């Protein structure tokens, strides 16, 4: 638990966990399933994901009415760095 507390000093927990969740997914993920995975509201997840999309970290791929989320190359690298920091703590 101490690792998680110090991690939260440096990073906002939910956005970091979103990136790690997307990185660990075998395929594209829906925002609703990501929200459940990290125990967050759907609207909060979408708001953060929109900011990440503007920053070039995630892609929204529309499939009918649904949007799948995937990491960009840059997003994957950021997630890798977050994971390394997590493991160092």
C-alpha cells in the first residue's frame, strides 16, 4: 500500500491506471470497461481520455456506435515509463 501512496504523490492515479490498463489490454478497450476496471465513473474516464487524445496518447476508433480505445506509440511509451516508476517504488 505504501507504494501506491508514494506513486500518487507523483502521478494522478486514475489517468496513470488508464494508460496501464490500455497497455495491458490484448485488443482495443471500450471506455465503459476501462471505467469499471479502474473504478471510476464513465464521464470522468471520457473527459480524461479526450485530453489524452488531444495530447496524442490514445486513439478513438469508431465501430458503429461504439468507440474502441488504443494507445498510440507515444502513449505506449508513456505507459511503459509509468510502469517502470511503479515497479521502482
